[in-house]
C-alpha cells in the first residue's frame, strides 16, 4: 500500500512539475493541458518501467553497462586507429544506383558495392 502511495505522489509531482515548466514559456502557457499530459505520460512511463523490471537484477544491469562501455571504447579505438588513416573523408554517398542492386554511386563519380 505504501508503494502505491509513493507512486501516486511521484505521478502528481511529475504532473505539477511539467505544468510549472509549461508556465515559463508563453507559447506553452496557452496549452496547459498539453503540459499536464506530458508530465502524466512521463511519470506513467517511469512507473511502468519500474513495474516491468521487478525481477531485474543489478548484476544484469552492470553487465549490460560494462558491455556497452567496452563496445564503445573498442569502436572508438578502431575508428581512430591506423587502419582508417588513408581513407578519403571527402567521399560521400550521393544516391543509390537503382539499376544495379547493392551498388551505390559515390560523390566522386565512382561506384561502390555493398
């Protein structure tokens, strides 16, 4: 019962906070119901995520976070490595060549296959 009361209080605070933020800007002050609806939707989304992840473990969260960090670091290191030092940075894909599947026309007039 206490958890329901806390969730309800959180939802009320989100709704009132979005309403007060909408009062700052003159364009949004005319549409108070939209500001209230955004706060209600945002608070409901957070509560929904909380309800959906009841059986979520902290070990899984830390593993996902570590995996994302490691993947980002490795992709950064590969992107800045010597492997791509001779790549022409001015080459841009202009439009696909629809006559040949998997072939793209590059900005310098050459074709490249996928």
